[in-house]
């Protein structure tokens, strides 16, 4: 298997939803709302992807100013491809594009906290969210 990494390659909504499901993030994303997913993909400031042929197997989707701060909205790797360094490589490529001063922030799924610590992330206790009215606190 040769994994090809791409920056800002076009990704169809169906491909992205399928990846979210295969990675486990589908439980925490609005996969039944096509318009929302389309906006998430189209309006990302930076999308770094991993491909096995024409099969999307990983993605790092970010919103950023490319100078000071980056919010890593999704770091998704197909479960069948996990534990092969793909997530780490997606993060490395994201950092390369962002440059040396830009910090990356994310909200971790509860089961992923140890993974992010292993990648060098540090916990920030000062993060706050303003949720849409009527929304639950699940990220």
C-alpha cells in the first residue's frame, strides 16, 4: 500500500461522509445533513488528505488564519488504516502549511485524549464554547 497525501485536493461530500463513518467520527458529526457537510468541506481553510489510490482514507480539516491560530476541526483516519502513522503525517503536513508560529487547537473526542497527548498536544483548560441555542454539549 502506498498512501498519497494531498493538500486542498477536491473531496466529494459522499467521500467525506464515508470517511467520517469509517473513522468513527460519524457519531460526532452531522452526517445526515448533506448541506452542513458540504459547507464543512468547502469552507475549510486547509484540507490535508490521505489516499489509497482513489479511496479517501484520512483527512485533517482546519479553519485558520495561517499565522496565529488554527482550529483542527477533524482528524479522521479510516479504522482499517489506523496505527500506521497516517494521522501523525496529516498533522505534520498541516503544520508545514501553517508555518512555524501558528498554534493548533482542537476539541478531542473523549477516547482520543491519550492519542493527542502522544502527538505532543497539551491540555488547555481555558477553552470556552458558545453553542447554538438548543444544542447539546457533545462535541
